[in-house]
């Protein structure tokens, strides 16, 4: 029995020690807002009271130790003085009948200390009357004028460092945001947190017409008394553009790939067809694609007043394309990234043998090997000068047939006239040896 009583006593003492020191307030029109500051301030809590007039501050102790109250100001806790007027309400509670606003408190219970700061919100009350904006055009920034007041809420750490309490006002408006997945500018709602009241605010200019709404602060929001003001419609002049350059794919087995071309670059073997597309925001009034031979666009060779153009490159060399846009006044301008298109030198090579009736897909068609050939004529003759085949594109090939039937093995002749994208002229002629690995001329036309 005695052991059970001792255990209960120890449990009671343990629970007593675990009870937190508690600060509370009595009176006032609204609940007290509690803010937990950073540990570096040395404060356990900051209490924001709507109006301190007629508000008492209580401290409920967790032990039977003596309790002493101190107050401190901007010099910090090292200069704290004993608080006047503290009374004992009961065996566990002491009280300051009229809390002193905008100061710090140190409540000492034995060897334990509680550090708090009390803010009188009535001294820092936020008032929002109207929000407007400058009529001057600004391509990058929207400058807002706020009619109202809201002094900066200050407090002091235990070490006497002045700090500011974040009001957390909310500025909301609409803008356009680029969506890579949908390849489009999409309207989105922006909500930015403003730490303090400012009569002049600057934000990134929205890309669409919108209204600005300012609301707050977090303390009034907590008390269901939030202030809100909304501007007239803001007419944007800010512009932005996203662009793409998509090269038409051409899968031709006998076309040589230019060393300069890769999945991330544009150009290669001519002819090259590329579609340039610009996606513009609402205020874009003037739009054009520009082409130059120099990367700095010192001399612009061509202008295309369209959002989308398709260009076919049949000439060798390097070309630079970019998009240029402006708003209706011409004061706000933007340019896209520069696209570099390189068309490589021409190459034209001719094989001298193939086997049309050999293994399917393995050297069973006569084709030239080429790069950047933009004009092409090829005639194939037998040894008596009869035209067997005529090709008009370097991607075309001869399957070894004449009038639907395979010709006999032997020697045939080609004549080629072609021009490269670099201006090089080709006049080629030579032999074509048809090899018949099976030794069978089934279905042959009889022409040699």
C-alpha cells in the first residue's frame, strides 16, 4: 500500500513538472493572436492584442516556486525591470491587471523563465482605402499606389535586436503563364505575399488586362475583419513570346547526314524545310520573323509579318532566324532566341554495281549517295544507248527493271546532271554493273 502511495506521489510530481507555463489574457474585443517567432529571438511567443485597453495578462505557474514578472523594451532583456502592479489571483495564477502594450515580459518561476512580447494592434492598425496604378507605360513593372496606412509592427528580441512582424498582406491579380505541355499561354491567378504595408508597390507587369486586389492583414483576417481594395482594370503593355522551330523529318537511306546536324540543331542536307512558330501574349501588336546572314542581325535580309512561317532552304551556308514583336506603341519590344540553320556542302557519289535479284534489301537497288543536292537528273542506258530509266530526284533509285521486267546481267551506263545547294555543278557518267548471284534470269526482259 505504501509503495502504491509513493508511486502516485512521484507521478503527480512528474505531471506537475510537465505542465507548461501558461500565459493567457482576460478582456478585450477579440481573441489574442499568437505568433511563434524564430528560436534565435529568444522569445517563446509574440501576442498580438487587437486593443490592449482593459486587457489583463495572467500567468499560470507549474510549480510552487516564487514567480516574478519583469518588463523590457528596446534595450533587451538585460535591462529588464520588475513589473509593477502584479497581483496574485489564486495559488497558481498571478496577474497584471492592465497589460502594458508593445513591450517584452520575462516571467520567472524559480529557475524557469518565459519570454514573450505583447503587441497592441491598435497602434499599428491596417487601413486600406483604394488601390490605383500609374498611367505611364512600363514594359516590365506595374507600379501600384495604395491609399491607406499600416505602420511597421516592431518588436525586440531578448538581446535587444529590432525585428518586424510580418503582416502577410495578399496581392492578387491575373497574368498569362506559358504551358509547355499545351504549347499555349494560359491565364493564371497570381497571389503574392507582402510582408508589410507600402504606399507604393511594384510587381512584374501582367501579360493580360487585369484588376489588382490587395487584402489583409493576417491579424485582421484572424479576427474576420480583413480589409480589401480592388483597382480599376489595368491595361497591360507588357509582352512576351515563346517560339519553336521544327524541321521536317526526311528519312532517306542514301542521303548523307551532315556532320553539323544533330537532334538539337537545325539544317543539314538541303533541301531543308523548317516551320517557325511564335506564340504571343495579348498585348503583342506588331509581330515578324526576321532572317539575317549575321548573328547580330546588323543587316536583316528578310522580314515576314506572320506568327508562323515555313521556309525551305535550298542554298548552302548559315542563316539566322529570330522573332521580333512590339506592343501598339512600339515602346515595349521583345525578341526570341536566335535559331541557327546551317546547310552543308554538297556531295554526290555513284556506286558501280548492284544485284537486283540478290538478297532482298541488300544492294538490290542502284542509288547515288548524296548530300545537299537540290537539282538532279539521271539517265540510265544499255550498251546500245536505249534509255532504261530516268530519275529526277537523288532519293530515287533504279531497281534493275525495264518495262516491269528485270534486265539481264551486264554493264549499263549512267549520265547525271545535278546542282548542289552550295552552287556546285555536277556532270557525271559511268558504268553500272548488274550482278546476278543466282545465275537465273527468270523474267528478264532480254535487254542488255
